[in-house]
């Protein structure tokens, strides 16, 4: 169900995007779609070229949403009904597969099929990439540690890299050679400075139609989320209190899962094709 044409001032924002070339904004607690934006290629001035959405994230101030696609990142205004992107980032050679923001909105990070993770300075007017971390395989996903100083990078060879943004040092955390996956992490309080903390969880999604929740203290499996109707699971996000996980699947449905019980509590239906990305923010905006 969609109620298009309205902007959003919601404290809780859920967005999904996929192969139907659209971005949908949802009322998270009801499952009602409030707005749909068509994701187009601005390089074609005389015709409309629609593009699939590979990844989404919402700026910390909840004013903009970034949509990653083929060779670009587009930024859309969440507070208006403007259907066109307000900022365009170009210059990437292949698909951009992951996007996210530093907690104060100072910079953006991305990962892509060009085998790299990138840092973009949002305060710069030239919209250029500032730093690059090169790996040996296309990047499936990127995730920023809550300490804002380490970037977790997952690639198609099954390796998870940890890139220290302060020292530029990097290490491999774990190798999963038998599968490709997407990673996300639960929010962690700032006093937990190390990634391998017993209070931190990691979620992986996979083509095997499952979502797995891991304890990062020892990388043991905590819970597996699986549903018969669910297909390839492309993306996932924790709620701010880590009690819920939202997932995006090839069956065209996004789902809200209870982490403790492993059950689905709400479904979001409206996309015509696979949902390949989602973004969720339910924390309060910092003054």
C-alpha cells in the first residue's frame, strides 16, 4: 500500500529499493508506503533511464537518503516531494554496492565492484573521493564500526577485512570461502571500543535464503532467521536497541524480525521485483 506524494518528517524512517528501479519510504509500524521515488540515470538528458538500487542509507540528520547504483551515488531530499536527486556523486567505474555515513555526517563511505572501499568528504564542494582501500575481489558490503574509526569490508571471495581509518592498517577478520554475503552490525554503546566485544552482534545475509546473527566475541552463530517464502536475502539492518532486524529479499518483501524469538512481526509489500537494499533509522536525532 502506498500513499505517494508526501514528504516525511518521521522520527522512524524505513526505506527500501530494488530491481524495480524505485525507492519506497515506509511507515515502519504500520507497513504503509508513504512515498515512492523513481531512481533514474541523470546522464541521459533526453530520455529516462531507470536504474536498480544497490544500496541505501540515511544521513544522521535524517534529511537525505543516499542511493547507490551503477557508477554513481544519488542523494534525495527526505523532507520534500522533489523526485530528483539533489546531489550526484560520479566517477566510480562499476556498481556501487554499499553506502553509509559517519555519525556526524562529515563523510560518506562506499564499497563497489571495482574492488575498493572509498571515503567521500561531504564537506567538500567538488564531490570527490578522498581515500581508497583496495582489495582483491569485488566488494559486497561495507559497515562502519561504532567507534567511527574502522571500516568492515566484505568481498565476493568470502573475506571480511577491517580497515583502520586512523592508521590505514588493515587485517582479515574471517574467511567464509563457501559463500557470498552481506554484513551489518548492531549499534554498540561508545564505551565498547573494540569490535570483538561480547555485547556486539553481526548479521550476515546470503543467497542461501537465510539471515544469520553472530556473536563477534568468538564469531559463533547465535540465531538463524529463515522463512519458506523468503528468497535471496540482500540486505539487513538492526533497530537502534538491537531487538529487531529488518531484511530485504528477492521475493519483493521486506520483513521485520524479532531477534530474541526469530519470528517475523511485520512485512512490507509493494515492490514489483526483488528488494536489494534497505535503510532504517529509528534513533533520535542529536541536537
